C-alpha cells in the first residue's frame, strides 16, 4: 500500500496544472551526478552542463572507466583499495562500480554537505524490463537509496531496428532529465524512492508511468570460441523475438515512443500474498 501511495503522490506531482508546469523552479538542488559509462563519457558531461545552467549545484562522482552491466555491485573486499581522483573542480573518478562511486561520493566527497538528489546517466542504451536488474545506471540509484538519498536513473534508447544498432544522441534525454530535475526541485520524491526513466528513439510526445517488464530487449547466447582458448565461449546478443507479457510494460511503451517513468524502491522483499503462500508451504519446517 505504501508503494501505491508513493507512486500516486508522484504521479499527481508530475501531472500538476499547466500553469504550475510553466513556472521556473525556485529551488537549487545539490546533485551527485554519476553513471556507469565513466566520468569522461560525453552524455554525463552534457547533463552536468545542463543542470548547472539550470541553477543546480552538481558534483560528478563516477567510475573511472566503463562499468556497464555491473548492477548493484560494490567493493566489499575489506582492506583492498580504490583510487579516487578529482579530475577537475567538482569532477571525481573512482576505480570501481557505479555503486562504489555513489558510496564514495556520499561518504567522502559530499560527506559534509549531502546531496538532495543522486542522478545517474544518461546511459547510452535503454534499461528496461529484465535488463534493469543488471544495469549499473540503475544500480547507482540503489546505492543512493541505501544511504537514504532519492535518486533518478536516466537512459536513452538504442535503435535496435538498424544493423548495426544505432546509438542515441544525448541532447533530448539531457533536456528531459533537466526538466524532470527542475520539477523534483519543486515537488521532491517521496523518501526511499528512485525513478527509472527511459527516453525513446523516436519520441511520440508522451510521458507514461510504466511497469517493469519481464523480457529483456536483448539477451545472450554462448558460442564455443576455440580460436580464443580451448575452453572459451563467445558471448553474443539475442534480440527479443516477442512482446513483453506485462501490461503497460516499460519496454512496450518505450518502443511506442513514450518516455517511461517507473518508480522503484530498491526493496526486494516479496509482497504479503507471496509471503503468506510461502509461509503456508513451509509451515512446520524445523532446523
């Protein structure tokens, strides 16, 4: 019920009257900006400039190199080291995952002045359906929620209808991300809430709240690669061959040109019905 109420409040805040939408934001947010493509990736640099131009205070703390597909990983090898370098004023690189970058940013770089919001992206490629669970872009928002900071993940869809797939331009997703952050400056996210936002290849002009789908738009297959090594297998892509079975799924709406917004809370606990079913099936179990 709390999740439903949080989503409803968010929907109402984003669907306010046209007059309110036309007003400029009056609050400057402190933002920790990260990604999974690396601190020097052009998309994150473009979003940094756009957010600063909109009046926000932005600190970049992002992986030193591409960390795509790292999900919610973070370094828990106690006694090991990571390298964190301030590349220029307000721009840090961290050798590790997006989660490592967010944790370091919150506990070291911005420890004395915590951010109001963590923004992750824009990612070059959609993070929808089953892909979301493995996304470093979304994983960064989970690290933020772990620390009690609301967060937004922004991804820009790749056009998989072309051969090879054509990669997106960041311009439109950067503009939308800035508009979204400005709205959140006036109407903050509920506690312990993140947004998974995906910008389409061919926008239809619609913004829709979407459910997380269950079928990835691309999965993997493993093909023997003896030319690499006797026990090697090459990882190759397998495009999705059918629609997502979930009604109003993010993948489906994104393919139709909608900007999709999916509220997430980082909580993997099953709902009450599933919990009750499991309890009934395990009743009487003893050590």
